[in-house]
């Protein structure tokens, strides 16, 4: 799990983001602070067609972006006053960095809501892309589960990640009585090893490495896909 400082820097400072591509190579890209990206996206939405706004880094984005930006800006400004730091500056990301440097780095009380800001911004830009493994849950053994709407669906083991970046992969069982979770790529590798031992995933014949696993999965549109190599960190 990343640190509070990591979250602060994502929101207020920006960072180089490393993405593991499908061929196993790594792509390095500079991302502006998430708060600045959100502001640019809001400006583009409000002035669409005028040509006066910068092209945002990653859109389309839904209309709740303006509401989210205003809520974050207001919360940061109020915290600035409450912490007796004087008059806040114009940019909320700079005020956030000052809050952390002068008050919050030794006080974790603000961390949950700051993490929530980052999570909500990321979910606007990069919605999670879920898909389900066509295997029973190795924890509870269920092949079906009941949805929140009361419908019965098949294959409860759900995997999700952002932009096919293996480092963001997580999994959980959708069967309510179970709820097992695999909250990291290492945990998913262990899951893959267990499924391989049970014969539910097999070595991929197209891969040079016989240990790379292939598995059938169903994505969020209900279409089938071959999820190859997610269990050893290499996608083939």
C-alpha cells in the first residue's frame, strides 16, 4: 500500500507513472497533479467548443467533475484556515502540499479523506475495467452468486485493473457469504498457482515460457477474452 506522502504527491505534485505493457515492457509517462488534471478537465467541459481551454490529459469525464473539484478545493481551503496557515493560495494543489508539509505529515487524521479524493479523481479518469474468471471460487467453491439486484449470475471470481496495468490488479469473490479478496498482484499470482494445481488453468501453448498460464474470462460487456500470463506478471 502506498504511503500518505505518495497520495499527497499524486494529488498535488505529480509524478512519473510506470505502466507495464502487454509485451512486458514499461512505459514511463509524466502525470500532472491529479487536482490540476481535474481542473483542466472541468475547464474543458465548461468551455467546450470555445477553444479557450487546454486539452485535458485524460477525458471524457462525467459532469460530477465540477462538483468534486469544488468540494476538494473548499475542503482544502477550510483546512488551511483551521490549521492557522494564513490565507490560502489560488491553487488547491499547492495549498495541499503546504498543509502536508506544515501540519499533516505528523498527523494522520486527514489521510482517509485525502485518499478518498485521489480515489474519486482516478475513478473519473480511469474507470476500473472488471472481468470474471470462469472458475469456481477457490475459497468457497461457488460457481454462481446472487447479485445486488437479486439475480443469479455465474463465475463469482472477479478481477479488475486499470488500463491493463498489472500493478493495479485486484480480485475478489462476488459471492456475499464469501467475499474473499486478492488485493495485490502477488496475491493474484498465488491464486493463479492454486488454480493451476487444480487444473483449472493450463500453460499457454503460444508462450515461450511454459509456466505462463492461459485462462478464459468474461469481461464487463459479457464477452469472452483470453487472460494470458496474468499470474506470473507477464502478459503474452
